[in-house]
C-alpha cells in the first residue's frame, strides 16, 4: 500500500552536544539523515518524501542529495520552532489523500517490515504507531519522592513511524494549533481529537539518536546488521 512520509530534520540536536544539527553527524561514513532517507527511498511503497529542514540548512541538504541516486520524489518543507510545528509545515505540503507517515530523521534503524505492518493497520483503522513494551519499572516522582509505581504491563514506549489517514492527522494538528496544545508525538494530538490509535509492536533497535552514548549503540546495531548480511551471503 502506497504512502507518503514526512521526515522532520529541522532540530538543533542540543542534547547530542555536537554544536550543530546532529543529523549531519556521520555513521559508517554517511550523515545520519541519509541512513534514514535510504530506508524510505528504497521502499517501493513510499511515493513521496517530505523532508522538513531549517532554511539555513537547505543548501547543505541539496548539495548532499545531489550525490545520491534516489529516484523517489523528495520535497522540502521549512522547519518550525518545535518539532510539532515542523511536522505541521510538512503536512501542509503533503498530498491531501491516503496514508501519511511521520518518522524522525534521527531514527535511522527502522525496517521495511515494520513500516509495512504499520501502513496496513493504519489503512484499516485510521491511526497506528510503532511501540515496544517498557522493560524498566517506571515510577511517578515528585521532588525526588516516589508518588506511585505504574503497572508495567500496560506501558509501551512509543517510537516513530506513526501513520494516519491524511484527514485524521490534519484535523488533529489544526485543532492542536487552534487550542495551543503541544504534544511530544503526533498520536497525542490525534488521541486528543477523539480518534483511537492502534499499536504495532516494533523493535528495540529503532532508537532515536538523542545523546552522545546513542552513537555507541548505533555502531553496535550497524555491526550486528553487517554480520547478519554476511551470514546470509
Ligand atoms: N525536529 C524538527 N524541528 C524541530 C525540532 C526537532 O524537525 N523544531 C526533528 C529533529 O531534527 C529530529 C526529530 O525532530 O529528527 C526528533 O527530535 P529530537 O530527537 O528532539 O531532535 P532535536 O530537537 O534536534 O534534538 P534536541 O531536542 O536534543 O535539541
Ligand atoms: Mg528536540
């Protein structure tokens, strides 16, 4: 089933501490963002990529993209002050039909199988997100005092991609903007607008590269995938 994807890439990477957009950092000799773009550009079901970038960085992206052989259409949209604004800007330049995915530029390890399952569930239900069961015990804390231990079996750690019928995501964003609501993912806006959201179980490898130690995990994941490929060949 065909889809379009919005990839927010307009952050500043403060927690990574590189002093510039963390998506420019290289993994195995390629900027992180290109590992992410590779996944969608090599998926025949992905008909259009909307890459949301800071205006000042558009030139860098254009130059780097010039070195690639992608055949999928890649359209630019301008980043906003918060991730939610960036995604909404991207959504405004999407085709107003079908299923739209949102996927963080900083999650290069998403796999085609998971995307396929997500699209299939979202097509039927209107809204679906990738998540994994929480492994640690999670407690609610106030001023370093434990308030409550939350039952772990009901907790899921949410990732991207998140997939929606175009109108579901558009209505949810328009409403959030009108009501000045800021959420940390698309699904929170969609839930708030009254839609139900399905979970698709993903993979613990689909990490978001956020702080410097995530780069070590990323190297380990790349190494594991390299060994798997060698075993298959
Ligand atoms: N993002 C964006 N526009 C923003 C903020 C974030 O497009 N105003 C993008 C980032 O480029 C990233 C994704 O949203 O691909 C997830 O955000 P996050 O991991 O928080 O990245 P940054 O905001 O860059 O990092 P930090 O919060 O540490 O500054
Ligand atoms: Mg951020």
